[in-house]
C-alpha cells in the first residue's frame, strides 16, 4: 500500500476540517436560539425609546401628531424656550467640581484602606460602604434643611456637595478593591527605598490606578449628568439650572410639546453617551480590576 505524501495528508486534513465546519454550522442548539431571541428582545426594548426620541425630535408638533415629514422646528423652538448653552455649561461645572471631590477622596481613602494598617480600619471601611445602602430619598430632606441654614441653595456648592457625598462611598469601595490588587511587596520596596506613603501613592499607586479612576469618572459623570432631583432642589437660582432641570421644568407646563422635549432629552443624553463610548475599554478593565484578590 503506497504511503501518502505530505501534500495528500494536508489535503485530507483540510477536507476533514471543512466538513466538520459544515456539520457544525448546520447544528444550532435550542439554547442558542432562545438566548438570541431573549437578547434581541432586550436590545429592542432598550433601543426603541432612544429611537423614538431621535425620530420625534426631528418633527414638528403637527408632524408628530400625524402629518408626514421631518423638520428642525422642534430644535429651533428648544433653543428659543431654554438657555440651552448656559444650562449645559451649568451641568458641566457641577459635574467637574463633584468629580474632583469624589476622585480626590476615593483614591486617597481607597489607598489608605487597602495598604495602610491602623486600628479599626475595617470598621471605618464598613461604615463608609454601608452609606451605599441608604436610599437617597431618606436623606434628601435633612440635607436640604442643613444646606438651607448655610445659604447654599443659591450656588453650585449645595448640589456639588450632595453629589460628592452620594458618589464617594461607591468610588471608595471600587478604589479599595483595585489597590488591594497591587502587590504589597511593591509598596514595601518603595518604602524601603525611602519613599513615604504619600509619595508612594502619587508616584506608584495613582498611576497604576488610572483604569479604576476612569471607571469612577465615567460612572459618576453619567449619574450626575442625568440627575434631576438634586438639581431641582439644590439649584434654586434659575441661572444655575442644569439641562435636566430645565427639561423637567419644561415638561411641567400645561401643554407639553413632545418633539421639543425629545430634542432636549437627546441633547442632554449625547454627552453621557460620548463619555461612555470613548472610555468603554477603561470602564470594563476598571470594573474587573482587583477581583482576583
């Protein structure tokens, strides 16, 4: 019996693999079909409101109620009714100031909880984490009364402090989990080389924690940017209203223009969507970092 050549063997292997692939493609398990249907239904449920918002924002009120065609009338009316530029700037200022406080506190506190040893550190950490379990609605009235006594309802200060207080516990938890993933030997070697803990934090820990910091910034930015309740209560001055508060006030009229409201909603959603898409990879790596330890 003749021995097959190398070329014949390769041809035989390729034909076997191609046949296996054809057979594998024909077999579709019922589980995959059900999973695909469920995911497709979930995607439709999630994306349909967004599509409705886009579609309605490019219609006039008459077109929205049945007339065919599209127009930019709702966008022109939106900029006539609301100071959109000023409100977008107000939202940006509030977000940036609150994020500076959240990132500053959470990174330093997370490093301290993860790498420094002191009495009752676990108890203090649990107390901070327990703040995540307190509903915002249960503390909003006491916070409003306290800030009103200090005349902080007519400036950015009140809203910024509330946003920072609500976002810091989760951010501290996330940063602590990340810093626990950094080897203790690295910190100890830096201390032996003469670096104090503050310089270790600035030169070693903080640069390594950029993915976690980006995660905190993205999550808190989306939360703060889309919030309505705190802005409505703690930004009493109409010149300081954020874009979500402006849209909320617009929707409380006796006759609501749906296309105008959808145009404003789309405009307010674009910055959060852009931030998420730009930092998507860092967000995933930051959320999964520190889970192995």
